[in-house]
């Protein structure tokens, strides 16, 4: 099976053409391929599939085999894959996802896509649609004896964002794992621990549902902007600093969040 290894600011993926190739049991395949010691190694497996609604459909499977609704860094890599491979040679394209159609504008240099701006849609703060098992999307959780507030938001997938705690690297994994599976989140959640450095810059540590600690999360950066703006900590356009790099997000007047960031090919290979 031929694949392309890609990443968006360190959030890495194995991308496969499932338009021309049948991929049986992708959840099991994702667990095999994504294993860092026994497989290729990645945060997720992306299958580019046929779509009746868009130029192609992106299905993504986390390293644990679960299938999330959306992935912001993944969809940039998916769009680059479509363009660079010749499957869809358009600078403006629509990628179908479980969270709906995502319109993407590619930055083309020397005949290859190097970055993308993605219309990530509108943030949703309704508790029942995130989902969060509470009457409000603002929840408080006891973490090691300290009450910490999380503002919950959906960017097509569930996020819980706090600006009250920016843990050190030693404490972060345990806190992230605890929050991901907290009873407040019936579908689990992506967790963002944030620090507002200025009204136009936030630093974020992200724990991704189904992956664990990752170097970046595109939907997470959008959730951070939406939460930070709602709390009066960030302006509607800001740089979101993740461990792997920076994403530039804008919450525009049409209520959509537009995310801009790079996408890179690492290598092409074959898996037995």
C-alpha cells in the first residue's frame, strides 16, 4: 500500500488514496500504521475517498482507531495531498468531512501547495451539541484540589478550553487524560490548556481525543480563539502558538473561523 507521510506543524499523518484503492478495516489499519515503534508512526491515518458533495472526502482515524469528525491540521494536509498528487489540481477546493464541507484556499508555490487557509465554520457553544453533560458550556472541574473553569465549544468536534491552568510538562499528560474522559464529556473531548500572552497571541498545550499529547491541533486552535475572544482575553484575530508551530486564526464577521497554516510532505513510502 502506497502512502504519503505528512504533517501540519508537527501534527503528523499517513495519507492514502482511497479513491482508487479499497482500504478494508481502516480502524485496525490505523492502529498498525500509527504505532511509533512497530509501524510508520503518526497521530492519525487519513483516507482520501470519493465524495458526491465535494472534491473528495477526508476520513481520519486516530492512532487508537477511533474516527473523529474533523481535524484542522489533517484537512490542510489532505488538500495538499489532493493538489500535489494531481487528484484535484485546484487552488480552491471543497473537502467533505464528517463535520461538513470545508472550503480550502491553497498557497501554491513552484507548482506545489505549501500552506492553506481553511473555512472551519462557526463555533458552537450549545452544551447539547458540543456535547457536554451540563446546563452551561462553562464548567468547573476539580484538578488536584484546584477548581478550574473550562469553556466548552464545538468546532465540529468537542473541545474544553481553559485559560486558568497552563501545566508544566510533567503534569500535563495526567491532566489531559483525566479531562478527555471526564463524565462531563459523553463523547470525550479535546482539551486545551492555554495562556493568553497578549490580545493577539496565545500559547496552548493540547491533549487530543484518541491521540493524547500532540504538537498541534487545528480545530483546537480555533476553539482557543473562540473561547479566548468570548472571555475577553483575545481579539478576533490572533496567533495560536502550539508546541509544533503557529496557526493564524481569524473569527470573521460572518461568524466563521478561518485557520491558516502550513502543510508539508515528509516522505512517500509503501507498507506491506
